[in-house]
C-alpha cells in the first residue's frame, strides 16, 4: 500500500466516519470536518539511519486515529516529530493549515497540540490537585503567577472540574506516588486536559495499567474524544481497546506508514498481515 492516506469517509457531527476510502490515488470522500493535522513526507534520521520515513497522512477534526505496529516500528518517534520533541529531517507538519514543522514543543502546545508519554511523567511527592493546578498555571504562560493570584477561584473551579471529569476528585489530596497505574494515567490525562488541547497524542496510555483498570481508562479516553470532541491520535498495543475507540488504524512498519484505514479494512489487508506475520493482530 502507498505510504500516504487521507480521511476515509464522511464525518458525522460527533466526528465519526461512515465510509471508507483507501490510500493515495483515491478521491477523498466529502467530510463535514476539515483537516486539523497534516503530515507530508515526514522523516527523521539519526546519524544517517532512517527511523521515520516519508509519512504522509491527514487527520480530520474530531477523528480518532490509533497507531499500531511492531516494537521499534517508529510510532513514538512519529509522535515525537508531531509534538516537536524531535526536529524533522524531512517533510512538514501542519496544524490547522499552518506549517509548524519548525515550532518548538511549547509553541505547538499553545496552538492546541498536547501529548502524554509512554513512561509516567508525574512527581511522586506532589498531590493530584497540585499537578493539575501547576499544569493550569503553565498553560497560562509567563504571566501565570499574577493571573493565578487574580483568578484563584477560577483556577480552583478549573482544577475541580478537570479532576471530576477524570474521576480523580476523591484523590485530589493524594500524592501521585500513591496512585495506582490506572489513576496515574488518568492524572496524566487531567494534566493534559486542563491545558485545553484540541489535538491529543496519547502514547501507550494502557502501559503498566492492570487489566481491571483498562475498561475505566478506555471509557475515559472515549469520553475525551466523543463528549469533549477532541481529535485523538493514540499509540497502543491493546487491540481490543483500539477497536473500541478508533475511527481509523494507522499501521507503522520499519518507520513507514504501511496502512491507514478503517479497523476492518486494516485487519483484512494482506500487506498488514504479512508485516505482522507470526504475530496476532
Ligand atoms: N534517539 C534515538 N537515537 C537512535 N535511535 C533511536 C532513537 N529513538 C528511537 N530510536 C530507534 O528508532 C526505532 C523506532 O523507535 P520507536 O520508539 O519510535 O518505536 P515504537 O514503534 O514506538 O516502539 P515500541 O512499540 O516498542 O514503543 C527503534 O529501533 C529505536 O531503537
């Protein structure tokens, strides 16, 4: 399959697609939501070794695209390129039609792009509420301290609302280090959401989470996507979770985008099956 793809079908008001269209060379179906993120021939090499190669795709407002692929396929590296953690060696990243390829992490965050990481990025000795308060303050920029003082009530409400939405209100005064893995993932989401990003990149949010906690975390991510209407890109290995959440599956293999289509079409794709030879999809 060509290493390029666009939206597969019309988008309902909730952002969910109703049809399918595949790969480069096919005519994109009409959509009611415009493109929010566009990658063109995106690449990253380290000392001449290509890690991500010629990845092109378009993600539409309100869409949920899940990235799968074998270990080392380049999924996290692609997220690093999109979020600005790694500078692209080739190609471009566009957000809302603006070229942000040269923009840093904070500039991209200010434009509405947020991400979580595969490994936990919390402070064990800081409370749940303080994590969210600090993130709210950071999202305000350099004049945050003064604004925080002036708008203490608003911040209190914002933190309380975010903890309520992420089902952590009862853990507000708990130290992050005392949370379960699932709760830590929820807190990472809370820290992200308080900054009000429109496009959210989640890197393996189920990593380390116990089987009992997976359904609640899945439901929370679904509500962020559907109820809050956020555009979500997610790397995840739990196929059952992906099939429940994703409008489209993107398959990475050896740094390239091997396929991007509806889950059913991707699962039936012989190229994808060949790439996963011997591995359960
Ligand atoms: N900074 C770096 N320098 C050199 N090689 C790197 C660097 N970062 C990643 N790689 C290599 O790039 C390849 C892709 O790594 P990446 O973490 O993006 O894969 P992945 O698909 O996210 O894997 P996983 O599912 O195991 O998290 C791997 O071979 C990795 O060793």
